[in-house]
């Protein structure tokens, strides 16, 4: 658990600047399907730097951003400083510290794959109001939609320390159904980033599975990333395409 909490501490600055946001269509969709209202109380579990929280704050929701990593929590406080309805919480998915039956919706983004499955389900049942929803959502990078994305995937595998272990998309629909205990609603939205080389570098280094500054392979990674950018860039930009996948249901 400690490793999963602290492994992003050195990545916070890049995470804030270069991780993709979530499409604006997410909130209207949840309004239609999960009874999300501006007065709904949302718990964003594994809130990180506040990327997912922001969408709900912009909708007027009160949001508890539950995040165990102190550096990321501080970044979220700064990022969301203009939203008075944001409350940062130093807790985990398994022990949020929130009151019983206190939230209308639980949202878990990219962090879901770090949670202890059964302990998290017990905690979610405790803090969720009757008839409340759990929403799992993450940006899944497309791996082979363009020549650049094919080469980028190969580069990450070449330099990663534990890439195949920590990827969140190893959670198949069957695994998610099993976690909920029944059929779940699903939706997907197109999403993308348009990046210059600095943006691509920051996006790569925001991932915990690539070598950071001072680690073996870091300089070689940047060299090959520069070559990859030079090969594929158009007008000094590249595109990273994502599917924003949502899974939603009651538990």
C-alpha cells in the first residue's frame, strides 16, 4: 500500500500539467443516468491532483477529494483553490474517514486499480447513501490507432519497470461486473491531448512506470522520445488519443 501511495510523489508537477482531463460530456451523461444534481455530494476517491474533482465542482457539487498522498493532495488544493465546495481528505479508498451514508455519488478515476477490492467495496457501501451510485472512469490511451501511438506504446514497454503490472486497463468488463456483483452501465467518450515535445515529455514522465530523473534509463528514454516526436510530429505537435471509459451502478 505504501508503494502505491508514494510512487507518484516525485511525479506531481508533471501530473498536474500534463495528464488529460475528462470530457465535458461526462457530467451531463451522469445527470441523465445516475441522478447527478448540482446539490449532490460527491466523494472523489483517489482524487490525486483534482483533475476529476474539477468537473463536478464546475457543476456546483460539493466534493470530498479523498487522497492519501500528501504531495498530490497539496497540488489539488492549489489547483482547486477557487472552488469553496472542495474539501480535501487525507484518507484511502479502504478508510475514507467520511461519515456513514454521507455521499450521493462515489467517483474513482485512474486510481481504482490501486484499491483493495473487497475492503473498498465495504467502505463504499458504508459512506454511500441509499440508492447512490458508484462511477468508475478513466482515460484509456489508444494503443494502435495511429503510427505514433504504436511507436509510443513500444517505447513505454521498452523503458518501463512494471508497465504491464500497473496498467489500469487490465480491469476487463468482466472483472468490473464481478466487483459490482451485477451488470453495470457503460459508456465511452472520445478524448485527446494535442502536445508539443515538452508536453509529450511531461505526459510520459507523469507515469510511475517510466524512469524518472536520476534513474537508470532516464536519459535514454528522453533521447528516444525526442526521436519519436521528430518522426511523427505535424506542425510541431502530436496527438494522444484516449477512450474515456465509464462504468456506473449501485452496489
